C-alpha cells in the first residue's frame, strides 16, 4: 500500500468525492434526459421556472419572489395565479394537419437557465385551442387562450 501523509489522504478523499459528485450529476442528466423537453403533458415543461412572459400588449417578469407587469393598459389579473396557470395547464398531442393561415397569437416565454426564449403560437378553432411550440402542435385541455393572458 502507498504510504501517504494525513494531508495527502485528505486530498485523495476530496478529489475522489468531487469525481463522484461529477459522475452522479452527469449520470442524472443522462438518465433523466427526455430527449425533447416539450414532450411533456403540460404547457411549460416540469421543473422549469418562468423568468418572463411577453404577450402582445403586456410583459410579465419575475422580480425577486414576486411578479410585475409592464403594460400600457391597467392589468387587473393576479400575476401569481397567471404564472401558476401557465405552469399547470395540460396539453394533449394534436395530430391533425391544421392550416395556420389565421394569424396566431404569439407569446414568448423566457425560462431561467435557458439562453433562448420559447415561442408559443395559439390558434382558436371552433371548440378547441391549439398551441404550436417549435414544430409540435398541441391542444389545450380544459382551458382556452383567454385565461392565459393578463386581464385588462
């Protein structure tokens, strides 16, 4: 066996613990990687925090523990309830070939820890609301687009 001083053994233990932490962290990311982060059943992927939501007429952004709105209009919505709704809205996959000829409502969402925003395009059809996220189309479950925007 190698003869090392107490200080050297401490260094060996510290380096080995750091290596184990890195190994666990990398294996956790590898094992929990779902491929496409949008292949979840909620509008906002689970475990992702919203930083800013930009609507056509308002911008809701995180300020410390709370939220503030920048708008030319007076917004009467409870912002925390609005954010909670965004994070809990369920979506189902929508496979029909839908023509997005109408101008969809665009909402840009910035997530904490991501460099680029995610763009959501909402389209109201007869009895359903569709949302396009990237190249995927989903249908909102039990919610319409009007409940996802700040009320004036």
